[in-house]
C-alpha cells in the first residue's frame, strides 16, 4: 500500500462485516493525544485538572478513556505528570516539585539528586524510611537543614530500584531480618515466612549470606519485607566476596538461555566460507603480547620498516562477525557492557567459546580479524591508514616479560627462543620510541602511579600484595593500541558515521579555580588561562620534577580532571591530548568497541549502522564501566580486610592518600593497603578540614596533616562487615611497637 493512501482508502478495503472494523477505524479517526500535547494543554490551563476535564480538553473519545487513563499513568511513572491528594492531574514543575534519584547514606539519612541541574536535596532519616537507595521520587522543598542545605519531603515514589537484595541474616528475639550488603540501604529487611506449599523451605543460619526478593517496599508505616530465595553460604567461604559483589552491584553473571543457544550454533574453527571478502594476512608474522596470566588475546601486532618510516598492523579479533546486532548474544553483551576482572575470577562479556575460543587470537590457528594497517613516518606521525576485514594466523603468544628480556635485557636464551621474530620486535620498539616522542610533543599527561597485584595462597586468601612494574613492553603495546584507536576515530569522523567516542573533558571552572589556588601556595602556576590544555598540565609536571612533595602536587592535579566517558559527541580526549579518540581494540571485553567495529564495517560498505539512541547507549556503557569498578573495589577491600585482620596492633608507615572532613586516609608502604585515622584520633585538639589545602589543621596547635604527608600508624580495628580498616597515629601510643606485637598475637589467638 502506498504511503500516500488516505485513511478512507485504507479502511475501504476492510470488510464492513468485520466486527472489529469500527474499533480499528476509531484508532485512526481518534488517535490518543501525544505526551507533548497533553503537557502543552495542562501548561496552558495553569492549574491542576480532573481526569474528565483533561479528557474533554483533549477531545478524547469515550471509547478511548481507558487507554487515555493508561497513558496518563505511564506519564506519571516517568514523572512527567502527577496526581495531587484530590486526584487532579498536574505538572510537577508547576508545583515546585523536584524529580530525581535517592542516594542513601549508611547513617540513615540521604539525598535527592535532581534530574535537572541543581543542588542535592537533604532527606532526613524519617523521609528515608519511605524509600531505599536508588529509588526515583518526586519531592518538594520544605526548608533548609542545620547545615544550610535545602531539605525535602518525598511526595511520591515513581520508581522502585530494588527488587532483590543480598545481605546477612540476623536473628534477634526470635525475629529474622536481613542487613543489606549495600551500606547505602540502612533499613533492615524483615524476612517473611516461607510460602505455603513450598516444597523445601530455606532455613538460613544467623550470619549467613542470602538473597531476598522484596515482596513489600518500605513506606512511612512499615519497613521492607523480603522472601528468601537463595542461601549463598557463610561470610568467610572462599569466593563469597565475589558472589556478594555480583549481586550487590546487580552484575549479570549468567548468560541467557537464548544466548547460550546462539553460542552453541557457532563453529569451533574458522571455516573456508568465512574467508569471503577478507584479505589473507596469514603469512605475516603477527604476534600477541600480553601478561603471563592472560587467557583472551584480542589484539595482535606486526611492524616492519618502510624507508624512513614504518608499517604497523594492529589486528583485532572480529567479534562482530559472530555477535550479530540485535541477537541474544548482543543483548547479553549490551546488558553487561564490559567484562569484569576480579582477583582470580573473570565475568566475561561474552561466553567462553567466543572470548577464549573463536575470538581469542591464539597462536598457530586461523582467526577472523579487523585490521588497522598504518603507515607511520619517522617522527611518529600517522601518514595514512586503512581498515579491512582479514584472516590472520598468530605466529607466537609472547609475554611482556619475554619481550622486555629480549629487547632490553638482551637475554641470550630469550633471544634464541624468539629467533626469527626478533627483527620485527626490534622494529616495533624503534617505532614505539617515535610514538612516545610524538606523545610528549602533543602534551599528553603522564601521571606516575603504582600498580599492585595480589598473590593468593592455596585457600584463595591474600598471601601478599606487591607492586606491579610496567616495563617498556607494556608501553610499546599501549602506543600501538592508541594509534589504532585514533585511526578508528578519524575514519568514522571522516565518513560522518555516528559512533561512540571515548571522551575526556578538561577540568570544570570550579575545579580549575581550586587547583590554581592550591598550586599558588607552592609558587606554581598552571598555564592555559581559563581553558588549559593537556600540554599545560604536562609542562607543570616537568617543572615539579622530583620534588619531595611531587606526589602531593600530582595527586591534586589528577583529581582536578573529570572522568572519561563514552559519548556520540566528539569533544576529544583531554588526558591523551587527542582531538578525536575512540575504543576499537577490545571488542571481546568492551561493548563500545564492538559497536565501533560494526560502524567501521558499515562505513566500508557505504551503509549506516544505527543501533538506537547513541547517547543512551553511551550513558549505559559508562554506567556499566563504573559498576564494574565499584564491584572490583568492593572485592579488593574485603580481601584486604581479611588479610589485615590478624595484624591488629601492628605499626606501619605510610602516606596520607586522602583528607576528608572526618579524618585522614593513610596508604601503607609495602602492604599497599589503605585505612582511616578518624579526626578524633589526630590528637588533643580541635581539627578542622581545610578543603583548599587538602589538610586537617589543629585549632590550638596549628598542626597540619596534609595530603601525601608521611605518618606512622597503628592498626586498631578491622571491620569485615563494613570493609573498613581503622588506624590511629602510632605516636599517640607510647612504646607502641612492643604493645603492637602483643596485641597482634592476642588477636590471632582469638581470630
């Protein structure tokens, strides 16, 4: 049927004898008014309206009243509309109401973060009794709290965020309840009795970790009630910290039945039919270079000298060939957003058959890949590049340690082992030197950080924590990946194809002012005026050099920057000093990279790939990235607490890693663990938080505890439930070293 056909022509073809005819015709003759039109009419009215008044004003037919009622209800759920106590419909903004998300605090109170720009609204513990952390509400301002913050009263809960919770069972006076692992949920969850007729009632023991399904949300009259759905085990069971984190942060960890069925249909090896329209680069001696414990290899490299420049090939596993847009695997990958790397366990974005099999560039097997083939001049500039699908054959799986031993230590045994691969590795290293110079020239910021890794015993507990040294082999691969990512970004920008960019904006005006004020106290100035560039930060780091307070200055500079996110708006990457940058090199473990691959393939075929709203996808992927970071931090914090619980009473040295209104956090030397010295433990004085100086200052003594200062502390408490470690200043305890040893032994006897 032509798009130009009229409604009457369309319905003339419907048999008049059809009893559904009049109903179908009414849908076309009297379509429901749009949300925008409903808001327009209510705004013009200037006052709340009864349902019948709204329907009449919008000329809603009687036969459509039920559907219209549902539309208004949907708008209310989205907080576009609300009903007052009389049942009249109104626009929240007109009633000076604020819509937003509840952020709970472990102490019982909370805040409402508005959807629109504005200050957070304080919610008292009484108001928080009605909601849980993450709920969406409509509130109104009722005044200011004792600290001068706007205080709100919840008018309506528009969306409940929590359907299931993980926590520990507590029994008091014959009543069982669950304390949520998420400390932002401060309300206890009453445990409902098992459902009648249940085949096997779950009977948890006090202290066990369980999952509950909320069958009743909190209100001003009652606390939340949950039904037990799973007993995970005892708190100290091996791996329990990960099981808790998965559920606390709502990380998907089981693939859907549909996704597993799709995976099962995939071949085990590359088939000859898969070679169609691909270039054959199997003869090129591509290699993977990763860490010793890596199991999935999504990138391979090859380099050769060409005249005064270089040819660099970065081959990336072609995940998009196997994970089709809109399929079950794609939906699961989108929901996960990325792989999550816990100590000793990975929650992959894609099933193992893909991530460790078909799309892992394992040695001595054919693999499908997407190639970025670059020509790079003698000064590290990319003169041209080309993207194409190919079939590759990895000639070796190398480690960073091996490459460093051959290239930099000139280890004879390793050089002999690598043999014919050495010339291309040497060319790769020469290229890296030029890329590193180009990086410095454009002014990319290179903050120095200490990376650590946990070494575990046979029982899955930390044996020790040690610094992880990055060598030039790491940096070599990093520069190759950066080059490919830049080319991917430029290619999509030139083709005017929408995509997700990895964007990193510079400091906000407020952060910039605070940074300049702080640097001024040390006699330093940050160049660039009101809009400093990355090179201004890099130049300042050069001036700082190896001063004793280098760590302090570097930390404050780093904290002035914003977090990198995914967005369709290409605003550049501040930290790397790129005008355009995206993620192309890890489609096995990052969903944005998979989208970039699809976009490149579409651009090569002069098509457009439109997965939906790019902005919403970017927000989702940024959120899943933060979710993964928070979950891994939780797991690491628990493991560190477990590691330290037998060392109560011991004395350590460290540096102040953070200063907050309630005390100082100290990062210990050697063991690389952080804990709090509460303000009450700083000494016999009134200490005040000086935010601009990143310091706690004694009112009477003038004593200062400043970010990066060296201190000696004694471990006084390890709270396994809250994942917290508490210190006190060692000097506050005379002869603390000997007392520490005694207390440590006593603690171990009672552990």
